[in-house]
C-alpha cells in the first residue's frame, strides 16, 4: 500500500488529571466501599459462626452424591428446612432418611432434586443411598435437624449412633466373618438351562418365558422383590445351534407393559423387541411370540427394552449361547501355549450387575452367596462375561491368566492375555483360563467398593477352588 494511503496511528486518549475538588470525592467513595466490604465480611463470619445451628428455617442445604460417598458426611438443617441434592457421580443414586418415607427419586448423573425434611422433629437421623450396595459401599451420612435455639435430640434418638470412633477390631471381625461364610446357601439358582417346551414338525424349537414378580434371595437374609423371567435371576439360559429355527412365547404377568430385546443376535426387524417401533408393547396379561433363525454363532443376552432402566437392574436379564466360540487351539497367546487337543472342562456364563434391587452381584447373587467354581489342576475353563449393569467392571482372577478369545461373540483373529479385563455395560467377553495351581483363588471386580464395605466383603466376589 503506498505510504500516503496508510491510516494514521490512533490518537492516545489521556484521562484528565483530577482536580482538587475530585480527590475528596474519590477518597469518600473508597471509604464507603471499604465499609461495605467490612460489613460483608462481618456478616460472613457471623454466618460461619452460626453454621453449627444449621441453615435458616426453611432454607436448603447442599448435598452431593458420588461413588461412593455423601458429602458433607454430616449435614445440619434447621427445622422446617430441606436439602438440595445433586448427583455428581456417574451412576444413579438417591438420598433417603432412614426410618422415614423421605427419599428423592433415583437421580441420573448430573440430575438434582430437593428433599424436603420440614416434617422432621429436631434430632439425629441417618442418610443413605437406597440403591442396592451403595450404602454398604460408603454412601451414608448423618443428618442433624436443629431447632431455632440450635438444639437437637441426643445422637441415636432417631437414626442410631453417629460420630463414634472407628472400631478397627470390629472392621476386621466383620471382614473375616463374611469370608468365613463363603459359600453361603440361599434360595434360588439363576441361569438354569431352559429346555424347549416342544419341537414342531419342521424342527422349530419352541421356548416359553413368563415375566413375573418374585422373591429373590440375593445374599443370606436379603430377600428382594425381583422382576424375573420364569422366577429366576439371571433368567433361564438358552443354548442354541447355528441354523436353529426358534419361537419364544413370552407371557407378561407383570404389572407393567414391556418387550424382549435380543441383544447381540441377528434377527429381523419385527423380532428386535423395541416397542413401539418394531412391535406393540406386551401389555400385562397378554403375550407375544418372537420367531427367528440363528444364522451365526453368538454370545448374546435377552432383556426388556421398554422400561429397561428399571427391569434389567431388578433382575430381567438372561444369557443366549449359539454354537461354539472358536478357540485358539495350538496357538501361543502371550506366554501361554494353548494345546491343540484342548478340552474345555466347563463353560461358565458370568452375568455382572450393579444396580436395582439385585445390586452388586455375579449371576444374581452377592458374596458370600456367590457360586464357587470347583476345578481340577490342569483344567481349561471357558468364561463368558455379560455386563447387564450400569458401570464398567474390571474383572480380575487371582493367579490365572485370562486369554481373551472373543468379543461380543465374535472370535478374535489375535487372542491376547490379560490379568484384569474391563467389561463395559452391554459388552460380552469370552476368556479361556487354565487352572494350573491348587488352592482357593479369588475372582472379583477390582473396583474395591463393589466388593468390600465397612461391614465386610460383599457383592462381586467369588473363587475358583482348584484341587
């Protein structure tokens, strides 16, 4: 650009110097601002000093839920007040006041709710998350409801004793007691093989499933109302061959309309089980028949799709195995040599859950009621992990390598060896394990609050017993 077309530099604006009349006004304004700051600080100090007597009557206290804690651990609310509850974790949580009917809805990650506790008299109460396993994992807190004079009832008047010193000997005693109880007997065994009700003239295999409510003992003495197929958790197991023609007749005896989705199986659109897109809802008291042909091997699951957020965690999940997963016979996988003449001694479906009334569990049971797996030294075991829960679970088997041979039912071209395997919601992994040492070998999810709590071991723990 020619020099004569260049824009002139901007003119700098210099603020005028204040005259003598302005100076007192400036200093006066500063003085007023300083006084306001002092008064504000004094008010804040006064508020903090009064914090021990709770929020003002009718005011709200902030409470945060995470995996697995309630913060603050001691909540103080004035009589007539409430709590603003936020789920700052990744799993669903709720907040309840024990021995009352006060509870928030189940909150998904990021959701909030107000819990009105204005009906409570001054006193000490217990707060906890009622989603199965969460309180045991640490989601407990104290609630102090105080009157206008800051007084509350003595600890233990409403929610039990709080604020006492930790009894470390009791922690050890409880841990050893839960481990000594393994394996504990409970009513009900899930994932039992479902035989065809009949085989039609054209070879079609017909299976019957009834959706219904039923009592289910998750761990010793813990009986819950589960939503089930045929009264068991997990639901009955279907074992099919590639090329099978199948009919599954589903009767809905639940109080809720729903459907059945065949997760991980190739079916036509009319049988995918996603109401109202592919079919009408199966209303209470009615039935629906699914018809399909198995065109390839599968490690799959079946479960409701409509209202699945409630029905799956509460028990409605089942296993479908179609054909055989191809094993890496004769290959070296990592440091493991897989024999060319390998024979699988047992095939173990292991369904993982972490929510609802079933809670942290393996195949519908919580430790010490989980099933141990006996094996002979030298045995090869094929394990299928199914995650029907809401969280990822790193599955860890002590001592024995896990050779991952298939993902979601698809055999891997390059199997690999792991010590701990992450299984995300909806995923299925198939692993091959050689039992090469005698002993009791623990097998568990390695997110520790899923397996241990202040009252001992629970949840997603079992063992291989090798002799």
